[in-house]
C-alpha cells in the first residue's frame, strides 16, 4: 500500500509540475513567482565556515518555520561543533536570516521532490541526520532518506483538527511522508492524537514548541536602535516601568496590515494619554507613504516621525517603523502591544511581545495561532487577559484605558505572571536535541 501511495504521489507531482511549467510564464511578478524561481534554481551556497572534513546535519524548514529550528541549531553548534549545519528552505522569504546567521554553514532551496533530484542532493551533501521543522516533510525525500538509512526527525510538529493535511488525498501523502521518519516530536498531546488518527505509525513524543526558546536567543543578539527613549533602561527586570520616565503610555503595534490600522486609528482618537509606534508588516515606500498620509490626515496636531529619519531633538507622538529587524527590540519599551494580522485574516505571532512580559492585544482572527488562543484564557489584573482579544475600536479603547489605570503594584504582579507562564513553555529545544543526539 505504501508503494502504491508513493507511485501515485510521483505521478500527481509530475502532472502538477508539467502544468506549473506551462503556467509559469503567465504568473505575475510576486511572492509565488519568487518562490518558484528560488525552488527551481537549486542554487546552494557554501559559506567559508563550511568544512569538507566535518559531517553535516541537514535541517529543512518551509520558510518562517526556521524560527523553530534556530534554537536546535544553536545547541548543535554549542555542544557538537564537529558538524556543519546545512539549511534548506521551500521559499526565499527567510533567506536574509539564513545568510546572516553565523551558525549556518550552507543554505539554499530544498531539492525538488522527484527521485533523481532527491538522490543527487543526498549524495552531494551526505547528511548524517536530517531534521524537519514543524510541518514541511516531503514524501519522496523522507522515503529516500529511509531507503538510504539516514535518520530523520520532525520536531515542533503541529496538526490541527481542521488542517488540510487531514483531508483524504493530502492525508494519504502526509501519512506516507511521516511514516518514513525515525521519530516525531509534537507540541501537544492533541497533536499526537491527530497524527495517530491519520494512522501515523512513527514513534511520537510530546516535547513542546521550540520557538519559546528562540525568544531568549533573539534577545542575545544586540540590535542597534535609535535613541527613541532617552534615559530608559534596557534591563529586563525594569521594563515594567520603562515608560514612567515619560508622561504618556506607549503602544507598539507590530506587523500591521491596513485592516488593523483602520481599527487602531479609530481607537487612537479616544486615547490622548498614549504614544504610538506602528511597524507595518510590509515596509516598501508606497506602503509607508500611505500610512503616513492617513496618520497626518487624522491626527494633524500629533508629531509624527519616520524611524529611518528619526530626529531625537524633535518630540514625537507617533513613529512609523520603516525598517525590518527593529520590531522585536522595540516591544521591550511598550506598555502594551498590538499584534497585527488579527483584523485581516490571521494573527502574527504573539510570542515576541509576551517574551518581554507585555500586555498583548489582538483582533478577532486568532484561530490560526494556538498561543494566542491559549493565552487569551489567562486572566491578569484589571479584567485584562494575557492576550486580550478586541473585536473593534470600542473594545480596544476600553482595554487600553484599563491598562492605563493599572497601578505599579498590579503591573509588577502581571509582569511576573506573564513571565512565569511564558517560561513554563520553555526547554523543548533541549528535549529535542537530547532525543536526537542521545545526550542527557
């Protein structure tokens, strides 16, 4: 039955590839075409740190899933420096992260999932072990790894009940891919039940989500920020009262889309005791100019600055962040954070602001993010939740007004409750590393 599934997969993939090849020239320029160009290029890069005398660990992630892999990579390099780290991706969106990471020795697109491509890739790189981050396991690749007796693992795996991977044809190919692996490490018991439900027979362990560990690693990387907050402290234990140094509270809105900003701008009208940092998800010049126009139109009396041209001698009420890589560090200075995407379709990750023990607001569309769902059930003081869902501008105004009134004593209590809850989710990376490399 397994071989029949494999041959069916090969046939369907071949037909899909033929269709895609003919459709390719009709596709407009954009993310889809960029992803196809990346995958078809098969261009691998070896950094100077890559050593032909070392063995290689191959780690694959679809794209943003590389965030799950980075704490594992850190542990490998720290405890087993005899290995090269090879990273492959299915999409180019995280290439700059990979390129600039000193722990990664080689990188590029994953091989196309045809027998010849996969066999040649394995022969070329000769990995000792292969690790897949979260979901992106390809049937041909996992089959060939098993055939060549190369141990392979899937970590931080999730499988929601309504996932497309549980549907008939997709379920068959998901089961085919996962049953070739040596071991699977899932985030929750529910994920394990879902895998068993689709008849995955590979050993499964519940080890948690490695992204929680990644937050600590991100804090170790010093990001140079402009002097937005004169005299403010960078010490984590003092972040709960950073903004008592200024008269107004601060909200940092991260990874926002126009749909999020429509609601935010309406709420801003009713919150005179707040200042605002808005970091759009897309930072191209057209997007920044449109947001700047809207803010100047609605708030002509407010002082607005653009981050890249920030002048610390000028006062500010609003800052638009037009540079990538600054948002995570800016969350530290917030009194509250709004995570974008949640008034559009899917909320972005709430982990970053929570790692700084901040009050987090999200819109109604959070069902793609289990952390947002889980933490939205945890009560803090003043009827505010750890992740507070706001349906509209009225609720957003109400919640921010409540946060504004929180006493220093209650804020400290909330700070440590968020910290304790967040820290209880850590250490998955160490468990995964120990299981794969048989260390204690």
